[in-house]
C-alpha cells in the first residue's frame, strides 16, 4: 500500500492523504512554530475542509499548492486561524491572578505598569488581568496598560468586541459581574459585554511569536505566556523564552501554563513557585 493511500478515505468529501497531512505539519511549523502531533490527522482534515469548501477546491493537495505558491496571500491567515487551538476561560489557573494582584500592589507608585499577554485568544485572559489590576488599585482606571497579542485574527476580533455568552462568565462572582460587565437585553439577551473602562486598559494586536522582530519595547512588569509553549517544539520554546528575557523588567514576573514548568529557565529567570518566575535584578556597578 502506498504512503498516500494510507489516509485516503472514500467517504470523505475531499481527497486527503498522509502526504497532505505531512505538508500541513511542515507548513504550520514554518509559519507559526506549531508542532502538530501524529494524532492530529483527523483534526487537520476537519479544520481545513471548511476552507476547501469555502474556496471550492476539491483536494488538499491543490489547496496546499495554492498556499505555497502565494506566500503573501490572505489565505495564510485563514490557514493559521483554522489550525490554532484557543481554549481559555476567565481567571483560568486562578493562583496566577492572586500573585499578580500582590505583585501590582508591591510596585512603586508613579510609573505606568506594562503587562503583555502573548496568547490573548478570545480575550478572557487579558480581561482577567485587567480586572485584577482594577481590584489591586481599587479603581477602574489603574496605572496599567495591557498588550494582548495572538497569531489568530479571528479570536482577536472576538476579544476586541468583548461580548460573551452568559455561560462564559458563570464562574465569576456577582461582584465582578456587576462591576465589569453589562447584561444584554432584547436581541442581546443571554450575553454580557465588558465595560468600556476595562476595554481601555487593553490593546489587542496580531503578533506571530516566530516573527524576527516583534516591535515591542517594554519593559513589562508581567508577561503572561500560558498554555502556548506546549504547541512548540523544544528548540522553538527555547528561542522564544530567550527573546522574552530582555523584555521583562528587573523583578518582573513571567507566568507560564500549568503544564509548562521550565526545567532550565533562561538567563536570570528564577522560579518562585507554581509556574511563576521572576527576573532577578541585575546589580550594576
């Protein structure tokens, strides 16, 4: 049996071979650093079949050929959006927000605090950071600016709207719901919207962590990079972490996902427990 026939399924709408899957793996790794496991064959088919259908293309081979022949095509954005996983929730891994609140309260006054959330997804994480900042300072206009980035533009559109189904906020306290959200009525029944004061604290921007230049200055007092490194291979992880170090302020915190413990932190980054790291201050003579 040939290599291509190993994945061919006559019941599928589009011709899809093992060679097609390997091409997808190679292309998304080059473009976004994502390392797809062997087990993702069916997921790749279901996600990209929507694009073939929308473009009226009959085979994966032809679709991938067209992508590679047009490196500046907008279709690369759709390709990336389709293959990125965006699992998130408000105050996910809640202990990080307790640490962040204490960190914000300990910073010296008089200077605007910069925070970067580099896997913003549909906005729940950066808005949780913003709520934490408001609570830490006891006001809706804390001296905090949050940069929220993601490679996927479709989720950033959702994040910027700041509108969520009620079930997305069911875990929040009544106090937070009342303070930070507006309930929809009429055609918007069953939805909530983030209040404008919270939105003003967050700037959303598309950013690919594999880009050679991020165009960021910092320094960031807190950098949230949670549950994204698991999609990269080890060399890519190491490269990105090394690039984070100069962007983190001395004494600043790096927050990682629950499955992303750093066994060998880069530079002068040290663990302070529970997937939280601090950049040691450098004593300059």
